[in-house]
């Protein structure tokens, strides 16, 4: 499956590499791969059940049994959080984005990509379902509730600002708030260390920061979106010490990219999901598809940094490792260079 060992050479710790004197001087793409994606569960303790929570939509939900859990969202963040909270053995199924090795053997309950399948879910007889609004159709959630299954809807936003909040929401719904506190403390410590290491190599002056654009692509469907303010990409770009060109041009949310936006953005670096880059046939085919992009500094240097779809914007327990891998790919790509894509 999508383990670090299966995806190629991993990124070393940022503090152990020598960054480029000028990050703009690098030619060629890089793939960011976390060095360690193994689940390290905190001590869970006995769940405190029943527990009643008010979810992100304001719905009051009582959970009496966590022996059969489903945790479903577009990035696999919720299932990873369940595992890190020490509740992984109770998961009975997974979404397509849950690809870390410990969960890879679980049956899929999403079809056609990210579409919830009521029949597959009900067949697993879950005692609680954790989800958000990133998957659909919503009628499936209503059907699950009508069948008597407690469904807890967590926050759908993904950014560095709410990693703790989502962890605490999951922990509260599963009756393990103490485990939630331990996990948030661990991630916060790791994040602080990683961000300090990034700050040590990233330019502080906006004029010297790498102009960065996040491009979402699905070539077979002709889908090409630039992610802007509120998409989660803005939080990532900021955390990496990069300059968010989407903010400069007032690009909010996610919208189809245009030549005008590309010309205005003039990126030095393009961030992408790995499968998105693969779907367009790699960097050269991407630049053929968008001559305006080929004319930018990023295009001229073929400076594309990609990362696994389930990691790059997932935000959760492995966010520190994700930031480290991306920072190495941006500031010290020679440490993980594997040739061209």
C-alpha cells in the first residue's frame, strides 16, 4: 500500500541536511515522502461510556458502544486519529484515503472514489460513525442515523489551526478524552520543533520567499483547480515559510485555474498531490497543457513538489512529519532527489 517504504526515498530530518543557498536555483521536481508513517498510539485507557457530545453541526449524539468504529473523511485524517488514540483495532472499515499500512486490510466503504456507500457501511454493523461533510451523498448519513447508528460529524476544515480540535472531537466521541489530551500534547511538541527548524532555513522577507501555488489536478476529468484562502493549502504554504500567491491575487477557496491567474501568480514552486501529478502525465505534460505555466519561474525550472494525496492536506497526527518532508523537498531537494518524473 501507500507506506513510506513503498513510495521511494524518504525525507531526512530537516535539521540534518544542508539547505540550498538559493532555493530558486534548483531545477527539477521533488517528491516529499515522510520518513516515518508508522502509527504510534498513545495510552488509551478504558473508554468512558456512554458519552454524549455535541458535534460540529450542533447535533447532540450519545455513543454507548465503540466496539465497531467507522471513521470516514476525504483525507483519511479521522481514521489515522482513531489509530493514534489507541482505538485502531476497533475500526471495521475504511475510506479510500486511509492507506497507511495498519489499516490497509480493512474493507472499503467508499465507492467511485469518495462516495459513501450505505450498503457497505451497514453490512459492517458499526456501533459509531465519525465523519465530516467532505464525503457524500449526505442522504447516506441520514440513512445511518435513521437506522439508529450514532453519527458524529467533526469539523470539515483542515488547517494547522484546528489539528488539536479535531483530535479532541474524535477522542470525546470515543470516550477517551485523556488519550486525546496526550495525543494533542505530543503533536503540539513535534509541530513546534518542526516549525522552528523550518524557520531556521526559510527566508523571513516576503520578497525572498518562494512564490508558491497549490494546484489540484485530475487530468482524466480535465479538472485543474488552484487552492486559495480557506482551502487548507494556505495554512500549509504559510507553515512552510513560503509566499502564498493565491492570497496576493485574492484567490479564495478552490476555483478552476485560468491563464490569467497563472500569469498573475508567477509561482516559483507548485505544490501538488502525487496522484494528481500522475494523472496529467507528469511535469512535462502539465507544462504542455498550460503554456502560461511553462513560462513562469516554476515552469522554467520544472519546480513541482508533490506528496501523497492522503497526506499533503490531511492535517492530523502526522502533520509534523508532513511539514518536515515538504520542507526538505523545498529547501534541500538534493537530499531526496530521485531523478525526473
